[in-house]
């Protein structure tokens, strides 16, 4: 089985995905670059192609509109891009945190390379932490990632990680023009780390607002009908109210008591059944007073499902999905639907 993670490094406990080289705390950026597999540069070369002239001889012709990006260490190709593409170097991702770790108390926690160098990231703890009732602790992080294969703009994202289960959740940044709660720099624009930090500076102050919303969710009691409605809305991307669905839900489960028939009729039935079980006590931290029978517990069931239970080819595929792909989108829908319950 192919792996997405080329190399990564971490401090502290082994990450939930079980990948990487363990470092001691407060290592310099140079050590992170080496151990995380980010001590190389993206180089480029103009695209050429082979043609035949009128005499049948092979000739090399330039295609000036595009370039090939490749690794400086292995010369492995990364992507073909336009001349206007602004690549971001692996060391730029790490250097983004240099003054934050030296002057602002941030601490790098993981960094690494995905897909042979096509995508790379670093995650740092901000030092912000909050606790809900029942000693349910969450810590604040900043995730910075980029890709040179066209799959991801350079993305700075505030992330909340729930300690009891290591679930990750992107913090919705108020006032940002993004439905994912992130600051994005397209590759048509040169990456300016100071400008991104200025944008994130607004959002650092939003940590308290985010945790206030989580506190509200932890105080919003929900019943089984509301839970079923919530999970249906998240997985099927609908916004029906419980008044619309209560009778439908009852009849639905009467008609499809047999699980095999239910799975055939409803593609997301297994997933919804799993998160319902997690919400009802089987999830990590599900019995804490902050999560038991609350809207916060609903959201935690979705984040745990995405980060730990959702089917994936491997742990590194799961890592890519939960931060950048379908898993991240699922959690975003979970957050949006949960906030509807306290609107």
C-alpha cells in the first residue's frame, strides 16, 4: 500500500496517526527541517517536448507557458504549473513559526511532507487553552500548509484540539472571506508570512469567542430525535428541522428495522449509526458532563468519527483527509449544524 506521508516529526506524545520522528521540545528550525523531511527546495524548469522535423529527426521544442516543479534533493517531479504560479518553499512553512516560537510562546508540535513533497505542513500550539465543565480541555493550534500540485492554496488555519480524544476542529474565523475558517493565499499571489500573521492576529482574539460557542453547545441539551436530525443533516447536507422530520424518522426505522435493508436504502446509514453510538456513550469523552446528551457531544462525535473512525486507506490518508479533504468538510458541516442548535 502506498503511503502519503513522506516524512514527519513531532514532539510530545505519539500522534494519533502513529507516524513520524520524535523530537525533544524547543528544537531549532534547522532540526525540524531535517527531521520532518523539509530540508530541500522546490526547483523549476521550463517545459519542453520532443517533435520530429521534416527530415524525421527528433528535435526538442520549448513550451514557454508552463514549468515543471521538482525536488532539489531527489530531482523527483512534483507538478506542472503555469509561469505565474508562486511556489512556497518547505522552509518558508517552518520559518513562519520562527518568531512565534522564539518570542510569542508558540511551540511546534508536528511538521511533515505528504505525497512525496507535493504537500507539506507544520502545526504549532499557540498556548491558548480552555476547559469546559467536567474538565474537558481544548488547546489552540495554528496549522500552516501548502501544496505545489494545485490541490491546496497556502492555508493558515486556527485549530482546536480536544485533549481527551485528540479530535481536531477548525475554528471559524469571524470576518474572514472563507467558509472553512481559514486564511488562504492562492498560488497566483506571493506568500507574505507577515501579512498572514496580521490576518491571523485578528483571529487569535477569537479563541475566547470560539470557546464561548463551545460552552453554549455544552449547555444545550438534545434528545434522541434531535440527535438523529443533526446527524442526518451533517451526512446528507440538509437543513430540515426536527418538526419536519420527527414523524419521518419514526416511520423510517419501523420500515427498515433490518440493518442490511437500511444500509441499502441509506448509503450513510452505517456512518450515522456509528456516530449515534459514539454520542450515546461509546465515544471518547462522551460521558463527560460537557458532552453527555448535549450539542457539544454531537459535534465531538462527528470530529471523532472523522479523525479516528471514518474509513481510510491508511493513517496517512486519514491525516490528509481530516485536515484538508473530505474529513475536514464533514467536520465543518458538523460545526455549522451544531451552531444552528444555539442560534
